[in-house]
C-alpha cells in the first residue's frame, strides 16, 4: 500500500469543501522528479462515477463512510490503487510514467461553461475555461456576460471603467481574490477588473453571500476568486491574438516551463491597444477612451520532497487612457478651456509568496504562510477635476488547518494588512470643501480568526467561523459567519448562510463617476465603516436520465441589510454631490433561478433569471429604489459542438430590466426614458470557433442588434455648464462589434 501523506491545498477559503477525501496526485518521471498532474481520474473501486484532478493535481471525492479502495489513473502513467481506511481524510498519490510506448492518441471532452459547485458549503457558481471561451473575454470585466449573478456595466461615459454589480449592490461590496489572495483594494479597485486578461485565466468561482472568515471581513455580497494558468500547465505555449471592428488589438502569450526538478514556471505577457476614437451616437464624445496597456506576470511553483509547496510571483502593469471630446489633445486642451477631455495613467507592481507545509500524522493537518505587496500609482484628470494618488498595500497571513477526525476539522489564522496613501484631489482652482473626508486615510488592520467544520459524509456540512480585527481607524471589529449544506437526497441539496461583512469606504475610487460631471463633491461628516448582514438560502436539484446527469436546476435568495453605508448622493438640490453616512434603512434582495441542461450529446442550454430589489434612504428623496440598479436580468446561452469539437457555436441572448434614474428635479434626463426609468432592452452575442490540432480560430459579434443608450452624456455640447454629467449610465455605450481571433496552443 502506498504511504499516505498530507497535502495542503493553498487556499484561504479552507473549510468550505467539507466532507470527503482531499488529496493530490503527483507524476514521477524516470529521474524521480515529481509534479502535480491535472486531469487524473479518481474513483472508488466498483463505482460508476469519479472525479478528476484540477490544474494543481488536487481533488476532493466524497467519502464512502467505510474503508475502501481508491483507484487513480491517467493516460501515460501507471495506474495505482490505494486501500483507504475510514478515518483517512487526506492522501497523496504518486503515479509513475508508464514503461509502454504507445502511438499518440487524442482524447476529446466537453466541459460545462457554467456550473454550480456540488461539494462547497457556500453557494458557488463556477465559470470554467470553456465558459471563458464562449465569448472573446478580453479581460475579467468582460467574463460575466454569460452570468446573471454578476452584472457588468460602465461607470461613466468618459473613463471606460467597467464596474460589476452582485446581489443588487455595486461590486465594491464583493471581495476580489487572486487564487485566494485578497486583491483590488483602494486605488487598484477602480480599474482592476480590466487588468486581468481573460486568456490568463483558467476559471472563476463566484461565491454568493458571506464567505469564509479566513479571507477577511470585506465580503458583503460575495466573493470572486480567479484562477490563473498554472506553472504546471500541460500547455507549454499558448498564444491568443484578437482584433475587432473598432481596431482594438490584443496579444497574449503564456509560456510554461520546468527548468529544474520540482520547479515550474509560467510567464504571462499581455499587450493591447484601442487606437481609434469612435463616436457612434454623434454627441461629439468618444464612446470609449483610446488606451494602451502592457501587462507582464511571472509565476513560480516549487515542490519540496517533503510535500511542501512554495508559490511566488510578480506582476508589472502600465496603462494610459485618453477620452473626452473628439480631437481632444491633453497637451494643449483641458481644464475649463478648449475641448473637454480625460486622461488616466496607471502603474502598478505586485509581488506575492505562498508557502504550504504538511505537518504529518494520520490526520490532515497543514500550515500556510502568505505574503503580498502592491504598489499602485495613478495620475488622472476629467476636465477641470484631477485626482492623483499612490498606494502601498501589504498583506501577511498565517494559517493552521487541523484534522480532528473523520467528521471534524478546524482552521486558525492571523492576518496583518496595511494600506498607505498619498493623494491629491482638485476641482479647478477652487478649494474643495470637506476634502479631508474625500481621500483615503492610512489604515492598519491586525486580525485573528477561527473556523470549525463538521462533516457528516454524503449528508451534512456545517461551518462556523469568527474573526476579531483591530482597525486603526474603526477600532475592534467582530465578524461572525456560518454556512450549512444538507443533502436532502442524492440529487437534492440545500444551503443556508448568514454573516456579517464590513468595508472601509473610499469616496472617489469607489465612485469614479463623480469625476465625470461638473458638480461639487461635498462631504460634511467623517465616513464610518460600512457594516451589513447578509443571509442566503439556496436549493440545487440534479436531474438524472439513464444514470447520467442531464440537468441542474438551482434557486437561491439572498438579502443584505446595512447597519451603516456611505451614501454618495447626486439627487440633492443645488450644484453638488453630497457624501454622508446612512440615516435610515438600506437593503438589497436578490432572487435567482438557473437551469443547465444537456438534452443531447454536445448540445448545452443554460438559462437564468434574476430579480433584484435594492432600496436606500436618501436625504431628500426619502426611501427609494437605489438608482441605476436594474430590477431584473434574464439570460439564455446555447452551445453546440460537432464531433471531436471541430466546430463550436455559442449564442447568448440577454434581456435587461429597468433602472431608476436619478430624480428629474435635479438631473436633465435622456430623451428615451419614461417615467424616470430606463427602458427594458435586449443584448445578443454569437461566436463560432473552428478547432484544428493546435489552433483555434474564432469569429464573433457583440451587441448584434446594435442597441445603445441614447444621449449617455447630459449637456455634451457645453461641458463647462453645471448640467454636464457623464455618470448616468444604464445601458451599453457601444454598438455592434465584430471580432476575429486565434488561439494557438502547444
């Protein structure tokens, strides 16, 4: 029998996977060097179904509740069978390269683009690499067009910044993780979604509601975790090139190598440009800014003989954007004279290291250390308004996971985070009132957490967590959270969650649209920490036909209620935008139904519908629907592939509901709105892909019907007037867009 080891899955969201055997599969070559194996099949002897390892060689398989034999296979390696005792919860398997020389064989499979996690106690939607290829996902902000959980739109009609919305609230309430490391904070949060190229990603996990306390107290409505291409990727070279009808061009390269035994590396390169100023609606302003971006990341993995793993990496980024009126030249125009324009320059550096250490013994126990540092610098102006800033952000985390038997486990950890800023905000030559409340304050947070998991095999997973943080600005913060998953039957699972989320508000970077208008930004009181409770329920049904899973139906409800929230209110009288703390009620409720069906082989149908009800107490409007939040969204995606995936076709249709627009007493509205609400509008996408041996060529069209928001800028002919406003955005700013691309993989 193989020796049983312990292996740490380097994730800060530990405890969410619950019951089952966790393990890692490593491949061993003739020299004795080992590396994680992706795509290995793991199943119980005599069973008809199993699981496969992910890109890091990690798998989780439900425990049978008794001793059994676990079979592990992968083409090109010698299969292995392990005798596993009922008390074992974590294993490591080493497969040796097969001695047999066989002719090359191509194995073709089909991966679901969007699915619901079966094992996680947290309600989690997963977008796979296949899902990312359904549309030309140039960056993370464009990766959610086939999801109703996350809505993406422009923050304003000048900067080109895209923002997400989840569970009826802005994306600032959703915590962003990069392979379980908290990222996109402070200055980097505004533009961060566009700085993760789609071709760099292997998958996205969208967790709804509060998540594990290990990730911090920041998640209010959910958590989005992105998985990059791994250093152990079997694809040694991947090249993606893209060009659309507006002349946007993009080139991405991923090169993976193994320079030494146990050492793996992947180098990621990105270059893109938007050279053309397009004005499809004829308002004299470019529909999107002209932009250039260079992005380089280097990621490493070293596996020690003891089973410990060290991951480290660094990323450099530089981007410039210039928008505004056609013909604007930032060297001669700007301010209150000549043409109105905007200019944004971002530079950033990120470096991280993660060390996972197995602690030995007969039960799963491990430790992890995580360190992360980010420097982000920004220079920008929007007509007469300018904002310049620099942020140093550092993060340290220590984690201990203890296996306490077959049904019990616990996780403990310490975290330390510091965010330090240098900023300047100006509105022409006038002094800005309340300036001290508009900018970031340096913030240092130290915290400790504990999380307990009870897992009853194939039936129940219950997780309770508590963290206590000491914040230099807001004092002692206590954050409790709980999750329960119960399998009512073999094909019906229920989940419930409840917990508290908090975040430090950032007036300008959280609301970049305030820069794209002529109103004064006034803060009369010091912002308090935002504080909310989120509760959720979900039900998932797996439909089987002839012992095969043919469909998944999921329903969920989430409700977020704020004890305090920072309000940035443009629905006030006078020439101003008022910033104040919540006085009254603020909540958001979200109802969603998803259906994922594969009626026949190679045909996939995904349909989803979400209804949102978000309301807030405003100073002059009273208790009202939150402005610019759509009340519903429906989506239908149909995918079809010919035999061996030689041709693949994806078609997506969306229907987007109404949004309440800011009160007409204070804002001059577009001409195409009715009764203060935006119209219901459709969006259509299509893409066809031709697959060769190592090459994929794809051709597609976004916004096929060419629907656009009319007059997205109020008073565009007179940008120096107090009525000028480019921040009332509810629909698409660009029309039909054709694109062509290729993916070459070795």
